[in-house]
C-alpha cells in the first residue's frame, strides 16, 4: 500500500477498515477471490472488535500476508493523519 497525496491532502476513508482491504487480479482463481473476501470481512470485524488481534493476524498470515508489515503501513498512515 502506498498513500497517495495530491495538494498535500491525505486520503481518509469513510470506513477505517477500508485501509485494511486487499484486492486481487481480475484473472485470480476462485480460491484466491474467496481468500480476498475472507480477509476483507475480517478487517471489518477486527476494526469493530468482533475478532481479536491474534485471530486477525493469524488469518493474514494464513493467506500469505505479513501481518506486522501490512498493519504497520496502516498505522503509519494513521500517524500521519493524527499529526
């Protein structure tokens, strides 16, 4: 993820879990698309407190995403917003 900036404005989504969504290529197979759906649903659940950190991070890891790196980028974005 890279945070794009125009006119020195940072993008702020209406739903903070949007910062944690993932996407797949249009040619992705069904299992990859299902994994994307699971990860994106889990992001919403994690932000709302429905699932805990351990469960969310384990899920990311299961699908090959480095949880600390992925969430760390979102944390950096939030730090910029709070300045």
